[in-house]
């Protein structure tokens, strides 16, 4: 009879045999979530690449776009919204600026500060890329029923809030 367990199920069975004194049940969630996240990242990044974007550039453009007009943020606000370091934001913004997708200029509110603003070309690009991204996400969750997706989203939100992420 064929083993119908997934990779994580087989690993858990091995640990249960070798260390019956430990409850390895959390692996059923954490290891699977880790493996699913890695697979999802590959699938998401492939769609970004179809639009000439890396994950970082997509993140910057999408963050600016979802802010609404005038589609601009300070580098500090971008870092907080994307949850990466200010150094990483600087590199991402520089790549986007080189492509003509964003501009950097002095802030109207604070002459010493800077703002990163989405250009018309950047807005067109992110609108196209985000449309493809959402279609891809629908495909990726397609194996789950609407009810399963809702339950999973609720459970993951609760867990994320508990972990502070």
C-alpha cells in the first residue's frame, strides 16, 4: 500500500518513532506552513517577473499605489508599510527610480524630508502587475473552498496578531 502522507507527515512519523517522548504535532502546522510559503513565493515572484519586477520593486510600487492619490510616502513610511529596513527600502526605491517608476523629491510638508512618489509609468505598471497578481492568487487558493479560505484567513490573522507580525 502506498504511503499517502505528505513529506511533513513522513518526517513527523520518523520523529515519533525516534523520539516518542516528544509531541511533534506543531510540525504539522509550522513545517507545512513553511513549505507552502516557500512554494507560494516562487509562484508569486514568477508573475512579478513577467512584468519586469522583482519582489522588492513590486512591494514598493504596490505600497505607493494602495495609498491613493497623490501616491507618495516618505522613506520611513515606506519602510513601515513594507516591513523592511530603511536600507532595503533605499535600494528598492533606487531600482524603481532607475526604471522611471518612482521619483524622489523634497517634501512639501517638510523641506528637509524626502518623499517617494509613483510616476504615471509606475502606476500603469503596478496596475497591470497587480491585476495579474490577484488572478494568480485566486488560482493558488483555488483548491480550497470559499469556506476553507475564510477559516484559514481568520486563523492566520489570529496567529499573526498573536506573533505581532
